[in-house]
């Protein structure tokens, strides 16, 4: 039986289990960031991560050349 693989980009494919783990981790991180923003908004009115840390959330910064080269699957 052939294993199901998911194409991540032009360079890598992940197994179904690896893709599931990545999506689950991303969902947890996303939920944590929303909780963080909500808690900070109680202290600092209308706190938003992207306004407080603009450089850190830029796509180019997050996907640096090193990070792109490290994407090779699980």
C-alpha cells in the first residue's frame, strides 16, 4: 500500500501524519496568539501583535532564506 504524501512546496512532501501535526501545532499557536492579544487588550486598549511587533510578523522576516532551506519534511 502506497503511503499518502502531501506536497508542501516545490521542495518537500510530508506524510499525512506530519502534515496533521504541523496543522495542529499551527492551530495551537494561532489560538495562543488570540488569547495573548485578548489578555493584553485588557491592560493596553486594542493591543494587536502585528501593530506592536511589525517587523517580527512580516512574511519576509518569518520566512528567511535559512528557514526556507530548513523546510525538508519530518
